[in-house]
C-alpha cells in the first residue's frame, strides 16, 4: 500500500481533532511461554494511520493551527537487531512513513504531559489497554499538578475510536485493492480444500491446505480456520479441526487470509465424497437462495439491516418447506422460533478486522432515535446465511446433523454491489471441481504405479 494513503488518512483525521491531540499506540507483543511469542499483529487503528508494522510504537496526531503527525518508535539497536531483525529507528521511519517528526519510544512517557498540556481535547480510547489508560491518567495528573506554571490539562477527553471507526467504514481504493487480493488467495484456498478433500482424511489436513495457500502468497490467517465436518458444522465457532471426515458428511470450511492487514472471510460447505445427497442439496439450495436475496438488498442508500431481513425470510420459508417448523412465515419471524436453526446475523462489516468496526445504526437527524446505517459506495460486508439442523427426535431424520453456510465478501459500488470472492459455489460448480480433482488423482495414480 502506498505511503500516501496513510498520510492522507492522517490528514483527514487531524482535520477532525480540532485543537486536540490524539494518542494511538500499537498492539503489545504477547508471550506464549518463556522466550516464545505469539505471532505479532499490529493494532488495526495504528496501522490504518501509519502503515508501520513494528511493535513498541505510538502515533501522536496534533490538530489545530500547527497540525503535526509524530511517531515514537524503537531506536536502532544492532545487538537486538541481530536476534530480532531490522528496526527502522526514528530517523529512517520519519522519512519512510512520511511523519513530520519521529522520536525514540523511550521519550514518550516523559514528554506526554508537555504534549497534552493546553490542548482543548485529548482524544484517546479508554478501556482498551489498562497500561495505556494508566499512562494517560498519570500524564493528566502531572499537568494538573503543574497548573501554577501556566499549564492546564485538556478540557475534554473524547473517544478516538468512534472517530476513526467512521473513516474505516468507507474503504478507499488502496484498501479495496488489498481486500481483493486477500479474496483471490482465500478463494483459491477454498477451491484447493475441495480438490484435496475425500473420505478418510482428517479435518486438519484441509486446514493445512488452506494455510499453505495463504502463506505461499504472502497472506496470514485473518482468524482461526473452521473445518467442520458432519455435526461439527452445527458448532458455529468450531476450531478443533480434528475429526475424521467420512463418506456422506458435508464439511463446512470458513477461512480467510489477510493481506496488508485487510481480511477476507469466506465459507463454503461441500460433500466430503464430492457428491451431495438429495437432502443436502435441498438445504444447500435454500441457503444459496437466501444469499441471493440478501445480495439483492445491497445497494447505496439501502439500510444495512435489510439484507439480513431478506435472507431471513428465505431461510424461514425453507424451514417451513423442510418441515423443520410449523406456522406462518411472519409468525415464525415474530416469535424468533427460527433461531433454533439460524442463530446469527447474515453478515458484518469487513476490513482490517474480520468483524470490522463501524456502526450498524445511526441517530436519526433531529429525532434522537436510532435508524439503520445506510449503505454507501466503498463499504464492504460479508453475506453469510446458513442453516444448522441439530440431531433431535423432532427433526426429519435425513436432515439431522446438516450444517451449511455460504459466505462471500461484497463491495458496495455506486451502482449496486459486487461479490468479489470466487470459490466454487453452486452444487454443479462444487461437484465439478471435486470430480475433476478425483479424475486427476486417478490419472496420476495410474501413471505412477
Ligand atoms: N469467520 C467468522 C465469521 O464468519 O464471521
Ligand atoms: Mn467466516
Ligand atoms: Mn463472517
């Protein structure tokens, strides 16, 4: 991603700060056990405004008459760099990432009181990091205790995240480009999972194929992949991935990588053997129709709540047709009896976070009441209807244990919307993909025995 994108976002945010100062720390490194860290992932807000991936870094943005963007980061340290790799250091980082000034991170705590003194507003998101909350409170108290030297603390403390959330909701061209690249890799990973799948394999062997496809194209998992065969598909956040997949099972795979911090989030459900049973086809068809109805409700100006309602009507009608529920469509929606088989919303914002930030409702102008957020070009969502049918005495036998979800990523465009994920999806596409892979396997085996 071009550095100019990050500079532009900082400029835009600084405009909103008034005569204020914003403190934006990146995420801390986290230890797994002695000397072993969890893989490092920067804070999404910090990254959004800096493009700087090192830990131990803080962005300080100053609004008002002399707008400034400052980076505090680790100093060069040849002996640490021997162990941990290159650090930019303040001087190089300042130029490479387009800051007005950069300083050693060790200088931030002592300079914080002077930085925040005499500003109208201190922008920070309290409650996300106790150590940072404590540092900021300490700086405020230092300023308060120095009133006699003419310093005064900021008059107001305001929530910074909500300001940035609104910016993050509308993706710019470079963000959309990163999300499309993540989607291509993830779509190929899902296709690969279909191609290698067959009875007798463990779920984690499909997980390995997903990770292989992500990593060989520079992606990292945006979340823990779900490979849920058989009844496991009815556990929404199943991540054990350690069951033997059997003939007759469906397998639900929910996986996505991130590129330059931007996530993709795809789900496909396919038969382990490569061929859907009639009952599986029936349920699958309902889920696909629900997704089509949801996508038809996505266009600029539409309330974001509508796509869930559109999918829900199709799913509930499906539950009635499958004899899972009795009653009228509206009655079942009203009573929420459908929740036994469909217990989540039909999608969410997607971006730097898989469940991305951004409001789903807004205060109606002048009314003080909440209304659904209206869709705008540049917003990105997942559309992921599903049906999850538990094993129970009152459920038709051939349907018991079927769990199906289909999830794609959708960009709102000026003239409608675009699904930009592309793994095989219809019954025909999936069966064809799996049949061709089986054919190739047999051909290879013939030629190598
Ligand atoms: N992969 C998490 C979700 O679909 O929301
Ligand atoms: Mn998902
Ligand atoms: Mn999702």
